[in-house]
């Protein structure tokens, strides 16, 4: 079989390009010590015991300061806890830090219109922060296929003015 010289050239250039991309990724993760964004180094939890873990056994909102709250959430087939069975209520224009993990399979966490988007990996704690600038309701969706009822995995975040935020529902530290 005869392969035309231009086909050989394009095959060679394609293989060289693929090798270059692989080399860049390996260089970044080894020499430059790059990390997967959102995954806290050293912060993992055993997925089989995540529901009894100190931080995740009582998921919810915790107050850090007057302008900073933390949310501990679990993405589990086929709900967000909190968020699915009862809406997650947060104050507007404050720093919100989410800590999320999963006990079963990979899940997605997306809040359309807010820029929040993360992949939740079992046992890994994904951490990301945001500020919701105005009081309104946001939907939560799972964008990573997680099983037969994946299409039902959704939730809600109600962002209220700080003056209307009820701190009696906060989880004590």
C-alpha cells in the first residue's frame, strides 16, 4: 500500500502535536506542581464514611464572620444536601465558601447564572467561594451523569437580603 508523502507529513505532524500536548501537561503537573482546581491538598474524606464525617455529618450553613459563611454540602444520588428537599438560604452580598463531596459517584454542581460550576468526586473535597450580589432564587443542577434518576437531581438556593437572613438555622461549629 502506498501512502502519499503529504499524508505521511500530516500524520507525523499530528503525532508530534499530540506528543507536545502530553508533554506540556506532564511538565505542568510535575515541574510546575500544578493542581486540579478546587481540590484542597490533603483534604480528603473516606467516601464510605462521609455521612459520619465530622464536617459532613451535619451539612448546612456555618457562620465564620459577619461577612463570611461556609456551606458544607453532599451531592448524593439523586439529591443535594442541603438544597434539594429544602432550599439552601444564604445572605446576599456576603462571601460564601462551599465545601462539597460525594459518598457514591461523581456528580456535577452548577448554579446557572452565577458562574458556579464544579465536578464533585467521591472522597475529594471541592472548595470554591462566591458572592451572590443580589437577593433572588437560583437553581442547582447536576451536570455530571450520576445514574438513572440524574435528570431529577436538582435543588434551589434562595439568596435573601442580609437583614432577612435567619441565623437560627445555622449549624453550630
